[in-house]
C-alpha cells in the first residue's frame, strides 16, 4: 500500500507529483490547470461566499464519504442563500500514513459530486501533518445570487409555514452506527439540495428562508431562525418525518432526532398561502420526496420555538446543549 | 487554564458561546454578524480566488503566529495575481485540549493582520478533533483585479529582469530554530506584501509576473515560472540577499536558502528597461528594503533555470526534491 509521507507536504517534487497524479487528474479544468497562486474569475452581481471544513470519521460511510460530503456541505450552504453554486476551492490536510488509494477514491468522489452540482474546483492547497492516516478537507465556495432572490434567516414572518425536506437523523445515525460497529441499514442522506431549490425558484415560490439541517439539528437551527427573524415558531411533533430504522436506533441509544445532524435535508419557509404548492414541488424531487409541513411561524413578543407533542401537550424546544456527537461532518 | 473540548465542536450551545466570545469579538463586521450560511457580497469584474491551509508548528514563533501567517499567506496569494484583497473566510480545526487563551491570541492576531491588509473576514467554520492541543487554519480569499492588470506566471519574456524583494530563508530558519530549541535572533519574515505591490502599480510599472516565495523556496518557484512562461532564467548567486544569521544557521545545518520557505518575500518580473526604477520603488517600502535584481530571463528552446555561482561557474537550479521541512506554514 502506498502511503502519504511528510515529503508530500514539503512543497517540492513529491508533492507536485501527487498533485498532478490525483488532484490534477480528477479536478482537471481550464482554470485549475493554470496553476497560478489564485484562480482568476469573471463575476458580476451579488454572490454568496461560504466555507466549511470536514473532519468526519470514518472517512467512508454508507451513502457517501468525506469527499462527497465536503462538496455537498459547501454547495448546500450557497444554495441556502438562494445562490447558484459556481466555484469551489479545496484545502486538504493529509495525515501521514494516509492510504494514497483511499485519497484517490475520495478525490474522485469530490469530482463526481462537483460535476453533478455544476461547480468547478478552481484552486487548492495540500498540507501534510503527523497523525494516524486520516484527512481533513476544507471547501470554500462562491455562488451567484440571481436578481429578485432575497433568502435570509431574518425573513421569516408570522403566518409562514415551515417545510422540512425529509427524514431527520439519517447521517448522524449512520456515522454513529459505523463508529460503534452496529450493523444496520441506515445510510447517510448526504446530497446536493439543488433540485429542491430549483423546483421552488423555477415555479415562482416566494422563498423567505432556507437552511440546511446540519450540526446541531433541527432544534438548534429553527431556534436560530426564530431569534434572527423575531418570531415564535410552533412545530407539530407528529408531522416530523423520521425513518423507521433511525427511529429504532435512536430509541435504543437515547438520542433525539431533533438534535441530530443531517447532510441532505433542509427547511424551507414560505408564506402560508403558498405552502401546499411549495410542498408538492419539494415532493416532486428525489431529494425531497418525504417532505412535510412541520410548523408555523407566529407573532411573538419574544422569539421562541415550541412543539406540540404527539400527546397534544406543548413544550419548549431549546438549542442543542453540550456534547452531541463530534466529527459527524 | 480553559481548554477546548469536543463539545465546542458539536454545533450546540458551547460552540456558539465560544464563537461569540472569540471569533465574534475579534472579527466583528456587518457581514459576519448576520450569521447566515454564507456571506452575501456585491462583486463586479475580475476576481482572484485562492485558498491555503496553515498547519505550522510551533503556533507562535518569533515575528508572528499561525493567525498572522494564515492571513498573510492568502492575502499574498491574491496580491500575486495583481488583485486588491477584499474578503476572507476562515475554517478552524481545533484539537481537543487547545488553550482557549492561546486561541484568543491567535484570532486577535488574525483580526489585526486582516485590518492592516484591508480585508474583511466574512464567513467561518469551526470543528474540533482529537489531538494534542494544536490547531489548523484554512483561509480562502477573494480579491478584485483592477482593469489593465495582467499578472501571470505565464507572462515572463526574454529580456525581463527578476527582482527578489528581500532576504531568503528567514521564516524557515526561524521555525526550524524553534523546533530544535536553538537560541538565535532569526525572526520570521511573515508580512503582507501589499505595500510592494502598491508601490509598483501606483507608479505604472509593467508587472509581468509576481510570486511569493513560500514552500519549496526560490528554486522551486522560479522553475515553475520558467516552465509556465517557456523561458530560460539565469540567476546570479552573489546578488541573492541572505541575512547573516540565517546564512550562519544554514551553514551549520547544511541547508540551502534557495529551497527554504519565506512568508514575506516575493519575486517581481518586469521588462528589463523598467528594472532599475522598479527596484528603487520596491526598496522604498519597509517590506522590500533589501530587494535586489537577481536574474534575467533569456530566450530558450527548453525552459530551464541556471545560476551563475560566486566563483563564476554555472549550474542548473532544479526544484526542491524530497523532504524539505514540513509544517513550516
């Protein structure tokens, strides 16, 4: 097995050979191929600009790997601002001992996901550190925001409906199962959310707010939106979709899907009168086929989130506190 | 001593508190404060887009720290394309056990350097991993390229002169000294190179190529330019400035300053007839006060780099091969 050594990070010939052989091969495009200190791009208008570093272990899991995840994560962050993702940079930190074949597979997966998402990888950097054969990937992206789109966590208004694009907890439960060597059928939901966004914008839906439901889970993210928009959001527990396998796993583990990370789920907030049409548009996509309307925004003196439980009671939904599961993304 | 724990990376309340207390405090600006999934920026024209991850150990060294370095590095990469650096994202990977006070100091250093460089930090991300209390920082930047600037590693022509902005090897020798616990006065040259670039552009110099002399050293970088531009570059050994302390240290260690990394040095390639004026402009800046004309580009059937030695001989200058010193940046 060929392994990464410190020499690959020294800026010399070994590093250059590795770059050409793996990154150059998979990421080939006319901008990256120039090998300048920076990519030169022509841009006009409003852009979204976002960064994310991925440290997930294991690096390969059911439904994806750290490479696919690193592209989905940043592309989704751009989409959530109403942008059309265009360009990515990637920064690799490779731990000494990393299997070069595994790196090649991960980079191929990034290239494939970038291709599907319509983004070009235009600049990169690689460092090597001591460690145990793992890797970290930073991706930073630029997307173009078409005119007339105004999507923000501050835009949610009383009367708006909250749509969740699918089941909660799949990615988190998948990573936790892998780490604990539990055998089950739970797959990460890791996906590019562009089809859902396109279905909504192409059909003239007034999208107030979008947010992908990642680290911290729905509970944390919905609180951020309530606070930023200054509204009270009431969720209906029975409407929140959770996979049977995930639900069973969470029951045994004592986990709450409300605080679990996902990598291919989003919430969409739309005016109440457009909610049914928006829901059927989201459901028309593969990524959003299990979507549901899960709550309503209400006027409030103080921003807050509550949940009407299955038994008809009402409880406050707080943000995630404490540990959660680290290194899920 | 307060230390980073895995809970700081889980996406919940502890992470949010840390972000507000450290990143929010130092990086405060109207774009970052919105806390959206991505920063929204208005951009028109050609931009430079570049990424770099910093893994230097020790994280604090004479003349700087990983925070200052992480801003200088990416800002300099943008400058090298003729761009005016504008926006940065930063992605932190914190190792469990990291001293929170040290993190605060590093983040303050980033903010100070960003302020001096005129760039805003507009988006960020933090992850926590197991480890030994260290940290990695990715910065990705956008700069605007003013019209009529065409700076590229492909633009060097026969007759052009190569200017080096100062002494070689300072950063590399500083980091190596710190790692080996050698007492000396060698300081990192870590600096934002904007004053040099501004002096040249503001005075109408035709800048063909600029490149900061980082990992791989002058030997590697000058070879990349020769290859990309298809020229033969001949360097004059006696004209290459090296600090006396660095020169002494390299002699003892058996190191060649030609392959050592720097973090505040650049080469500038200009038409021969503008070389003397360009040199005096570079020398008029603090960052470029020790600049020198170190070589000439010549017509060539095959791209290559040679050096006329102190003794009058000529030798081929190849790229760095093998180890170098890892984790210098």
